[in-house]
C-alpha cells in the first residue's frame, strides 16, 4: 500500500539503531503511530508488539497482522459450506441490491448522482458486496473477531491496487488509470506467530501513551501539515462502513476528531514534548524527515530533556533526491533517526501478560549479557537469552568451535574456554584484548581518532586510516577502523585487506561502545580462555568427556552471509563442510561429549535437508528470532532458527 511517510525503506536502518543501543533482553516494542503496520510487522518476530493508529483502516490491518498469531480458520463459515471466504467474496455473482446500501458505488464512482472517479463501477459494487456480506456474517455470529478483521484487512489492502489515484485519496484522476480496469482482489495477509500476547489500539497517541509501558517506544509521527484522515478518507469509509455524511468535490467524511496536532506548526512542539515526558519506556527511537515541522535541534532538545543526555544519538539517512524548482539542482532529502535511553523509576512495575511457562520461560530470562565489541555477521548476542538456558549447569571445558564475535564464549561460566575461528584476524584481535590492559587499548584508539580526524563525517580520514591499517595490520587499529565503518562490520577481500566502506553519519567510537569494550576486555582477562584459529576439523576432542560442551555456530549452508561466500579470504562453506561437521559431532556424541548446534533448517523457501535428516537422532529446539545483522535478512520467507543438542 502506498502510504505517506511509509518506513519500509528504513526498516533495516531502524533495526540497526535498535541493535546498536539496546541490550537484547528487551521484550515489549510499541509502534505508537503504526500506519500500515510495516514497522510493527518487521519487529514482531523479536518482541511482544503494541501497535496503534488513530485511523480505523490502519487499526484493521494491525488487528489482522499484529494481534493475530495465526491465519484464521473460518470454521463456522466452513460449516456453512464456505471453505474459502476470500474466493467466495471476490467470485460470487453480485445479487440484486438496494442502491442506498451500496454506499461506495453510490458516492465514489460515476453515476446519475455522482461524478467522482475513485473506482470503476464494477469494483465499487464488489467492495460494497464484500462489506455488506462481511457485516452480515458478523451479525449472524459466523465470524470470530480475528476472522472479521482479517477479512476487512484483506479488502483494505486490495483497494489501492484498483483506485484511480496518484497516491492518496485527496483527489482522483480525471481519466481512468489502467489499474482501474483490473478486478479487485482481496489480499490474504501473512501472519507471523511470535507466541506473544500482542495488542493493537485505535486511539490518540497522546492519550494512549499514559496507558502503556515497555522497553522500546518507536515514534513515527506525521511530519508536515498534511492530515492523514482526508488523504485516506475512502479507505477509512470502507473500513468503518458507517454511511457518513460526506461533502465536497472529493466526498470527504468529517474528520475533526481525527486531526493530529503533529500536523499543526503551532502545536507540534508541545504535543511531542508531552508524549516524550509521559513515555514509560526505557528506549525511545524516533524517525522524522529533515523537512518536517520540527527541526532536528528541537527534537534533540526534548529528548535530552526527558532522557539520559549522554545516550542521545541522531542518525542521518539519505532517503531520496528531489529537484529544486528555483535552482534546478538536485538535493538530497535525509530522514533522521533519533535514539535516547530514558530512566524508568524502579518502583514502576511493567504489567506483563502471562504466557504459559513452557512458551515464555526463555523470554523471562532477564540476565544481562556482555556484548561483543565487534559487529560480526550472524552474531548470537540477541539469541543468548534463548540459547544459554539450554546449556548444562556445569561445564568443565567449553569449546566455541566457530566463535565469530565471541558473544557466546564471553558469557559462558566454565572452568576452561577454548575460542576457535578460522578467521585469524578476529582471533588476533581477541588475543590482543586478552593480553593488553584496557587503558593501553583505549589510549591507542583515541590516538588514532585524533591522528586521522576520525568522525561520522570525515570519509577521507577514514580511507587514509584504512590504507594505513592494511599496511600495518595492527589488531587494535582494526577494531578502531570497524568503529567508523558501515554497520560497524568486520569484512575483508580475498587479499585479506579490510574493505568495509565508511559509515557516514552513523558510525563512531561512542561512550556506549567504550563501556561495552571495557566490560568485554575485563571478562576476557578474568576468564581461563584460550584462542585458536584452525579449521574446525583440526580442533581436537579426544581429551573431552561428558562434563564438556562443544558449541557450534557454523556458516549456514542455505544462506548467503558474507562470511561464507568464499570471497573474503577465508574458506567458504559448502555441503562438503556441512557433512564433515556432522561427522565431527557424531564422533563427539559417540564419545559421550555434549554438543549444541545453532543453525537454520529453512530460509526464504530453501530447506537444509542435510541438517534435517541428520538432526532427527538428536533434540531440536525452535528459537524465535530473525537476524537484523545479516545480508540474508528478508521479509520474504521466514527462517526457522533452531538449536540442536544431544543431551
């Protein structure tokens, strides 16, 4: 659906900001200006979602895709012989009807009483038929609430594809666009089951904020003077189907009670401050356009007034280019993403809705984990609350066979830890952290920052420093380089030269990163931990016993992360390596050694048949998570993330 201010193109940026600034133990995410629900749906696999919008058609979509955890079964309709209500509603011949009850046909398509060209006559009649039929089913108790909203959402999502408009319903075209000649289709929306009690609202955000509490508040308010209600009035009428008294050339419905103060220059600052001041959320993320009614400084001042000032960040994301009519020059429009942490009083108790223990025990694990200072592709930091509870209570020797960013190993309590990865660059870095005092490391980092003028804007300084590192290969310089790289990632070419691009307006060595680095280094130095850089098949297990644990997080055979594409100077991962790993683990199992394997059984329509066949003889635990930090993250085709254990 085309929607003013849609954040579909910013989803990964928003995810990156959240990943960078939160601990990974957050449970409740609130999208308080949800619109079409794109952001809420994107984060549903990770959190319990509370979504909201003042417009009813938006609320309908949220009820269908956020509150629902499964596609409805329509059992009562099936008992009546209607096995596929979507097909029934779009294919059944429209019977004779009362013209006055077909509100859309009467008022939004050309006829004796109307000149409006929003819809073709055949599509308007179909919309009216669907709405009247769905309401009749509801009155006859043939639909449960979830089924009712799922059908309405399917209709609302289908209408824009046959509407005679340029983008919104503020006006219709004076000629028939080719899309209007198509027959309207209802959309059977995808529904993600996150096994949480999600909730959707249809309220004014300024009032709803007083009722809600949680971990992450995402704010995406209107940013200019265009009110949403008149721009989407037809969808609102189809959704409500309340026969409103319409007026004007475009057939507007009354919308006085739907006006947003965020669209009024004289009101926006105060209403935004009121929202932030009342927010009982420990993390606040906001997106806003550079040409919005509030300036970035005004937004920053309010966030810092009610949040922890030193945690404040602003990210500038190039969004699109537009042509200036006066100068005929192209200008880049930026979307801002703001972040700040907010202190929530300790006596504030979040009212979590209980979920059966077998489903919710992991999400209730509130242990604080140490986060790796390296943003390594496929890192398991956010999965730790789900993985760690499945590890044995006592481990003598813990082998992290594919340690990557070391998120798992650094959080393990074991008598001895062996950290192995074929990427010798990251192993050299961790060995340096282990054997060097934090103050010395910090001094070198700050020296390089000063020497090369490293910042979020100085790309030339970054490139000079990258060239310097590729000549000298100092591990601490490598870490410093990643701090100013795109997405903070750790990437090389086939010549083992660091080649990640500059992280303009995003990446820098921040106070939070310094604190995380210190915690990580201190934990390494107090642990009995050894590092090795071998192909996994050369890591010996003959001296291990039943008190030991091998943890494996190998490259995933059916994904295309940059760590396993064979183009980064390290060995790629193919079926040959997959079989070799399973032979290695079978040998461990035969010797009575415990193991745990992280992997995905399916992704984007692909299935790892090798894994599924092998894992049948062991225990498979489903994990509820989709990566944000991976090149294979996608909205199309959910991944099934699993932990395979032999104990």
